[in-house]
């Protein structure tokens, strides 16, 4: 009797293991399915953040390119800049797919946190939020039928240290790479008044870094077009002339690495190669001769000007000019202000002319950044060792060189498109521009 009872008990337990295994498998499948949903959410969030970061940086660059920091307080410029920056942010975000779905314009929200305040003209800020609705999910639908969505926000700014002393905490030092070896005095070519070095003709206020004449021509410095010529006489710039608004001094800079130079270029002097190539040396606001970073001095080893000289050949190679044509063209009205955002027509000799023919771009090899030194502290004398201090930067568009053998041989025409002064209150972690502009763009919040 006892044996049969135990046997019946064991017979009643048959199949229990299979049930346990089935329940365990369902639980494991549920965990795997939930993990898939979680991974989908994390991946979508990462893609949305990438879209927001890219869109915010592009929008901030457009604010800078549209002249906001060069004409602070101009409500018309700020409104127009925000319109194009919003469009750029949407266009950039739409190039990215989130969970297999391309971002739509309606998914992108663009705001300007400091618009309407004085700081917007100094460091215009843009915030971009990218939303991804109706995410594809599996197991999470057990708990809710509502469609899941994710969003990511990024904030970026353009920062011009000019006038930054008026902001809480003061300015932030700017560090520039890819500088061209054309050392300019603190003289405004388009201003009238005292001689070079006088307060009526400066580009910057030496003490604060403020732009002396902000805005566009005829009342501002932006859009001024003039001819730059070497301020040298004699071999090797042995007798540099007095500071002149339309004349540069050849700057002494280390030779850039060969990898930074176009294959078709390459001259026999450091001066020419620094025109043609991108020098990775960091130059900071306030740098002076003898400092470890960004040493700038007069180059007395080169005769820059003249037909076939290093200035002429270097500029021609830089801007892809062949026989006086082929370079990119800045579409601006010479008799009036620049049209913002900058419209640059791709030239016939541009390396990408085949794919970009008859199109307009916002950047170009013809856009260069050059240093401005404090000629007032130098007493109106040419730069010499121990006296040259960088107090700002000009972003110039090189329109053309003078390839002929006339009196302008070795000179070149430029247009001022942006300006950045240093100021004496710049402290903290330096900011590196992401392009040839001296006005950097950076993410400040993710």
C-alpha cells in the first residue's frame, strides 16, 4: 500500500519540469524583448543627440557668418540671421535618420535663449531640440499602447571676445590656427581721421578689445574692400615702412608640415608655404614675441612683393587663381554692404568645381584669418622683436591677386568679412575656432 501511494504521487508530478522550463523561457524572452526595446531607445536617443549637436553647431556658425558678432545690437541683422540659422538647423538635422526614419523639419525646434539681450551680439546662442515620435517598440506595448518618443537638446554659441568685458565674468581667450603670415597694424583702411595709430583710425580699442567701428560700410568696418601690399623696401624687408592701413608686414612663422599643403603648391620660403598651407601653430590673443605659443615677428629673410614673388605665387595657389581667374567669388555689392549670409560662388579652378559648379557655399579657401598687432604700443614704428603683441584678428576674403607686372604686382585685393578683438580681461580656458574664422563656435550644453 505504501509503495503504490508513493508511485501515484510521483506520477502526479510528471510534466512539472516542462511547465517550469516553459515559464522560464517566456520570462527570458520577455527580458530579451525588453532589452531590445531599451537598446532601441538608447540608440535613438544617441542619434537624436547627434542630430541636435550638428544642427546647433551649424546654426551657431550661420549666426556668426551672418554678421551678428560683427554688428552687435543691429536688430535687423539679428532677425535675418535667426531666420537663416533656423533653416540651416533644420536642413542639417534632416540629413540624419533616427531608428530608420529621416528627421523631418517638424521634428526640429530652434530657439535663441539670449535673443533680445546685449549678449546676443557678443555670443549669440542657439538651442536645438530634435524629437523622434512613434518609435518602433515590441514588448513595451504590453504596458501601454501609447507611442513612445524621445528627444535631445543641444545648445551652441558663437563667441566674439570683442566687447566681452561687458559680460558677467569677462571674456574668454580665443586661440586661432591656420593663421596667414600677413601682420597688420591696428589701422582701419576705410576710416578717415588721424594717421595710422590714431584713435580715429584703429580697428580695436586696445584696452577692451571692442571694435572701433562695428557693423557694415559705410559706417562700419565689415565689407571694406582694399588692396594689400607688402610694407617693405629693400631685399628681405630690411627697411620696413611705417604702419599703413593698406600694407602688411611679412610675419615670421615656422614652416607648416608638408601634409597640410596642397600637392600643387609649395614654395621655397616659409612665408610662401604659410600662405598656401594651414599652419597648425596656435596663436592666442595677447601673444607677443618670445612667448611659447603663437610667436609673431617680422620676417626679415624674405622679399615678399613683386611679380613672381612669394606673396603673388602663394596667394594664387591658395585661392586657385590661374591667370587672373578661376578663384571663388564673393558675391557682394562693392558699393554697399555685404549680403549675409555670405554667398561664395565656386570658381572654375576650385578642386570641387566639378561637383559644385554654379553653386554657392559659405566657406572657401579664399577666406583667411590674419593677425592685428598693437602698433600704438610700438609708438607707430614697424614691428620688432619684443614689441609685437596680437590684439585681434581679421577674417578676410581674398578676391584676386595682381598677376601682371605692373606697380601692383604681388599685391592682392581683400574684403573684411569678420573681426575679433582680444581685450585685456580674457581669462579661463581658451576657445579654439572650428574653421578659419577668428570667431569660434562651440557646444556649451548637451
